[in-house]
C-alpha cells in the first residue's frame, strides 16, 4: 500500500497501527491512504528500523503481523 492509493485494506492498516502504537484509531471509514496514515506508517517504520518510505510493503506487513500476534499467525522462532 502506498500513500494516495485507495484500497479496502486501508481500514485494517489504520486500526492495526493504532493497536500496535497504543494510539487512538484514525479509522475514518475511508479507504484512502492519506497523509495522517502515512505519518503513522513512517513512525512505525522508524521505530522498527525499517526503510522509512511510507510504503506498506512486505517487510512492514511482516513486522506488523508479528506485533499484532493474532492467533494463527505463523511466527519465526529460534531453533533450540
């Protein structure tokens, strides 16, 4: 997902970032990736030491899913 695009997953992105960052949800019901959401994505990327580009690509999605720790989400663990 990139800034400026409209996508049905934007609502998920808004609510997921709010939960991860322990912030109030900016879920406006809009499917537009706007400037406010981009700022949250960039903040998340900076905190997780990712490339700060505002693009929700594979690496950002993997870390978000890990942070959400939803049941059934596959997680990598260290071999013992």
